[in-house]
């Protein structure tokens, strides 16, 4: 298992110690770090999906607002 050293503000340390008193703080930090990594990965995937979806947008045909309204009205009973 690896060891990491980093500095945090005193108030964050104090709040962390209060919130997680009696718990294995190394396990808590590892769980929080895993969660942060997963969230960063999900954000990267969302950004890649958005880029892929919007990449070809200029080449796709578009409709005017009037044409959209006409199609919407045509689909209503």
C-alpha cells in the first residue's frame, strides 16, 4: 500500500476528524479518493460523448423554428 503526504487547511482537518471520529481515517480517505477518481472518469466520459455528439452538428440538416412548429402541429390530433 502506498503512502501520500499532502497539506490541507486546518479547518478541513478538524472537520474531517470530527465527522469521522472513531473510523479508520485511511480507509475513509481511500474511499473518498476512489469516489473522486470515479467522478472524474464519468465527467471525462460525458465530455467525450458530448464532443462526439456535437462534432458533426454543422453537417447535419437543421430546421427553422417555423418548420419545427409546423411538424409539431401536424403531429397533434
